[in-house]
């Protein structure tokens, strides 16, 4: 009887906590993008969780303007990205963890590289903390339902090809 009451109380509590559709996924151990609002490079607010709701395979890459491996990784992915979009319908999101002092460097750098990704600014590192990311570059791969199915920390030449293999598995 106690177990039934406890289960009922837990259900009511979770229902009352919020209308967030990812609550059950989080309880069951599936990591998804949290409801955190970041600004894009033009200052427009974007809820990061919307990328998990897109129905597309999504790559989220954490980077910074001061991080040479980050920039190399995103440049190498940039070369493959048009093909990934065509073959797999992938969406790429580059999340800068530059602080407010360095944030002014992000947009000019993106423009000079002609990256065609969505670029968001995590100035307070809220999203970085939500995933307990210790260092950049750090990559998350989300399946079409928004579940994080692959993560990778660091970068060495060719990691983008391993990422593509993971994307191809999801696309099947």
C-alpha cells in the first residue's frame, strides 16, 4: 500500500513540477536539451530545447574563439556540412562559451569563416554547466527525438569523420 501511495505522490509531484515534456525522459535517464534560452549572434533569444524538438538529427558543438582545436573542428565540419544536410538532414548548432569580454569577437569570426551554422552565445555558461562540460571542444549528437545519443570531448583531425559515422547510423 505504501508503494502505491508513494508512486501516486511521485506522479502528482512530477505533474505539478511543470508541463515540460522532457520530464519523463530525464527521470528515465535519457538526456535531452534543457529549457535554457541563449541569444544568437544577432541578439535574438533562442530556447535550446527547440533543437531537440525539431525532428532532425542535430549536432551541438561547444566552442570558444580562444580555442584553436574548436575552430579547426568547426572549420572541418563546415566543409562536410552541406553534404550532411543533403544526405542526413542534419542541423548544426555551434554554442560559444566565450564570456562577455570575448563575445564581441564571435560574430566577426563567424562571418569571416562563413559558417552556415546556427551560432548561439552561452555567456553565463548555463548550458555548459547543464551538461557538466569541463572543456571544449565538446560535441553532442541528438537523434530525431531529441535524445543525446553520442558525446565527444576534444578534437583531433578526423573526428568529424567519426561523427559522420554516428550520424549515418541514426539516419538509417
